[in-house]
C-alpha cells in the first residue's frame, strides 16, 4: 500500500458506486478526522480509533441515506470504497434501534464499572469527577447557555440520575426546573482553579445533582468559555464529545436533539445478559490466565505522588496517527501499548508486564441480537470497560509491535466481559493505561470546541487508589500526543520510565516508517490463524486446538499449560474474528480454511499422525477437518479429541434438537457462529480415524435453561454425533459440566492421560 500523501497533495475523493454517489462519506470522514481521505485509505490506518468510529456512525445516521449504519460496518469496511459498496446493497437490512424514548424514570442496577467504583475504599466517593472546558461563540449569552443546559438534562437521562450506594442501584429522576449555571468573571475571582475545584467538591452521589456548569468570561484572550464538571459515575470521555456536539447544536438555535439512542438502563440489562450467557463462560478461562501472569502489585511509594507529562512533537504525532498503522496493519492502541509495554518492562526489569486497560466499553455488536439492536453512539453515561492485558517484551521493535497486536486481537470483546464475568477487580494490575483519542477543533472560532485547559481538582487527593502508574493520553488542538503520568514509583524511577516511554514511542514510529519505506509490493499471501499455547517442544507432536463458538483460542490457555513439555499445543484462532471482511457461516468452508492452515504449517507435507482438538463447536469443526485430512497423502492416522460437542441438528436424536429453540439472547456474531455449528457434518470414511469424546456427566444451569436435562444427555453417550467408519471411544468426566470443563483438573488430566497412550 502506498504512503498517504501530504494533505495538500490529496485529490478530492469521489465515490460513485452501484449508481449511487456517496459524496457524504468523504465529507463526514473529514469532519471526524480533520483530514481529506482517499476512497481506498483505511479509516483506522490514518488516525481513526474506536471513539472516532462511534462519532462517524453518529454523524452518518443523521443523513437520511445512512439511517441503518452500525459500528461494526466501520470495522468490517474501513475504506470509503468498501463502505460504499456495502451501503449500496439493495438487500441491506434496514436496522432500527428501538430505544426507550421520552423522559425516563425508574430504578435499575449498576453497570460493572459503577459497581467497581462504589466498592473502592475511597475516602471521598463524592469527589471523583471528570471535567472539561470548551470555547463557545463570542456572542453566546448566559441565558442561552441556561436554556441549552435544561434541554440537555431533559434529553440525557443519566444527567438526572441518583444512586443508592448501599443497595447498589441507580434511579432516573424527573425534573422540570431550569438548570442553574454558575457565572464566573475571571477578573473578579482570586483563583479560577480554586473556584472550579470548590464547585467540584460539592457533588453528592445520593442527594444532589452530579454535574455543574460555569459560564466563564473575562479571560485575557477575550474568549468565552463553558466549563463542565460531572461525577465520573454518570459520564465518560465519549460523553464529553456528545455533550459538546449537543451544546453546539443548542447554542446554534436548535431545540431538538433528535431521537434517543439506547438508554443506559437498556445497556445495563444487555451486559448483564451477556455475563450470564452460555458462550460468555469461555472468557473466564482467558481472564484467569491473564491474571495468573500478574504475580503481585508493582512497588509504590505511599507518600510520593507526582504528576508529569510525556509528549511527542507534532511531526511525530502526525506520522503516528496517520501513517504508522499502515506498516503493520495496526490500530493506534497496538502501537501505544508496544511502546508502553517495552518501557515498563525495562523500568521494572521484567520480561512480561501486566497493565489494566481502559476501553470505551460501548461494544454494541457483542450484545446486540436480531431481536435487540443497540446503539450507544449518542448515549451519555459511564461505559468504560477495564480489563487486564499481559505484554511480553521483545528487543526488536517490529516483533514487539506484531506480538502486541496479536495479543490485543485475542482480547474477547475488547474487554467488555471482564467486569460482567470475572469481576476480579481486586486482582487487577496497578498500572492503568487509557488513550482518550483525538479532540480536534475547527478553525471556525464561532464553533463550540473542547480545549485543553485547567479544570480544577477533579479527584480528591484523599482518594488513594493504590496505583503505581496511571497513564492517560490524548491529542488536543495543538496536534501533539500528550500523556499525563500520575506515579507513585518515586521521582528517580518515574523520570526513568518517562524517558523510556518517550524513546519507545519514537522507536515505534521509526520502526513503522522504516517498514513502510522498505515494504515490498503488496502480496495477498497467507494470513496465519495459528498461535502457540505453550512453549515449543523440539521434535514434539503437534496438537491443533480449534476455537469454540464466538471466541478465539483463549479457552485453551489452561490446557496449553497442562500439556507443556508433552505436546506442542497450537491454537487455530477464529477466522471470523481475525478476518471480519471475509466472514463465513459455512462449516465446510471454515474447516477447509483451517485445514489449509495446518497444510501451510507443515509446508504441505503432513506427518503420518495428526491430532485435532475442539471444545463445543470447536469439536464439530475438528470432526469436519478430519474428513478432509484423513484422505490426504501421507496421513495414516487422525486423532480427534472432542470436548463435549453436542449435535443439535441430527434427526435421529430429535430430543437433542430442541437446543436450537433457545431464545435469541446472544449477539449477532454468536448466531453467525451457530450457523457454522448447524452445518451438516460429512461422514468419516477411514477406520484409521479415532474419535475421543470427553463427555461431561454433569449439567450446567445454562444448559437446563435451554431445555436440556441430565437424563437426556446421559442416555446419548455419543452426544448425537455421527462418526461414520471412524473408531470411537467415550471418556466420561463424572465431576465436570460442559461450561466449566476446561477449568477442571479432571478434564486436563484425562486429555493428558489419553495422549500419553497414543
């Protein structure tokens, strides 16, 4: 792919495809990224991120041509050319979000991030805020701001929310009052910072409003400012942009903010359902494994807290945002975490470091279904997802970037499920990282825009969080990437870390620049879906583990460790997750793709004995792969380890098929995976193929909820699977259920014991 030309060299992009001229797409993209963009340039490679993707969706939906666009469309079709073709399809389903409308009221439970906050042992829970300052047009009056804020509070229900800290609930409150704005003349106050800090210290989670606004005049530059402070429990950084956009519209004369998107209450319910779903249980293995790599909190100095800044200049920032991602097909967090992980590993003297990541948490595609389409593009609230990641240090920066990217690709649902499923907040790493994205201002001084200025004390200094490092980064209107580093590592160690971090950021950019300059002509080539789950044993046998439905190979982390030194456990990751532009719902096609992965691994010269393993749907794919591999030249024997795969589709066991009638409560992506699971299995033709079915003899509540009983499963010891001419044996696991089987010692020991006999 060519380098992105300088802004002045770029032609105006035109996109006319399938007879429809989508002039709107380039214009909206320019508003979001503040760049001209060619029709074949990837949104994520030239500076887009998850936050700006949400902004893009929100803006496009305001156009009558794109009311049905969804966030996943930007991920799957990141260029104007691809997105235009997708949106031009005549059979594209008009997806409608049936969100709650009107002035909401009522009590509901908390989102995991809110639960985490209320359970922290802070001295002053009431003083844990977020604040920002924005320019407003010079002719803006106090009265106009007051009216705008009243409309804002009516539209965004979380701005009228109160909390019960004991019961851990929240309630929408009705309000018809005019919202009071604090008027501040900079010339009349002794210290603007002190005044803003005083206002932030007055919040009360249970008794009062949790946000304030101030109309600031008299600044030396003559500009008028609007200051906002919100308790963090009701907003996040994405909410800032939503509020700023709404204020721009309201101060321009609009009195209608349009239809509401999915309410916070609806999202809480959806995430709760995700956390208790059958397929979400697979994530527990992944989170347990990552946390096992974090041995103990990094050392801190209790009485030494410093706030410093790490920044890179405009030229480096521009290259990082708009060019560097093209080198390794990365997104911005891949590069930032490569630099951070390398710097932290050097500072702490560790090969692998663990970090608590913060993401926007608005992963609607994870929990949306055919019956419930969710849209959070214009919903105010605290949606942040926090989750642990483990970063391994590599001396070569190119290796560092590639491995960090692969690690992040394996994180399920961008961390959404950690709070809903694991809830092991007390075990989280005490280094926190968050990239807030770009806050681009317009050159038109009449426009409302967020600016990087002092907002007062946002969090009480009495709220000790036990963190060694808290790192937050963003790009503001000065077009420089800047990180604030709140540290308790001590002055000398903090300075050393800051120096390392800046050097590594520069190295990441230099590495990407070199890669782009020396990159050969693009070749479609082979995309590997293989990843090692344990250290390689030279001369050892290879076991290929196929992912379960809806997830990657993270489910096999415990198994990989258990088999270390015994076999090389190699995961075959989820094609539909890793290749979102080329997804398939065909069992035979998926099996063929994964068979090609094995052939490529062995350079088309397969060993005489092959071993495949799959849990749940992964077992079904493994069986289909066996039908393709058993006849391959050179293959004499195929062993398939089937971990409690249940065949719902076979007519000769109709009582098992009622599992297909499960209520549609999972995500659209999971249903796509279930289409693969429903495909008809081919018949195994070789008596040299041996199926080892590890059958769970206990039944989990998640299965009883969809109509299964223990007696139903136990009367069919083959789980309804067709084995054709293959040899078949069942290994009963008497203390294990389907959902938890890869966590139990019984399962891991049984698999290991069978392998030792082969």
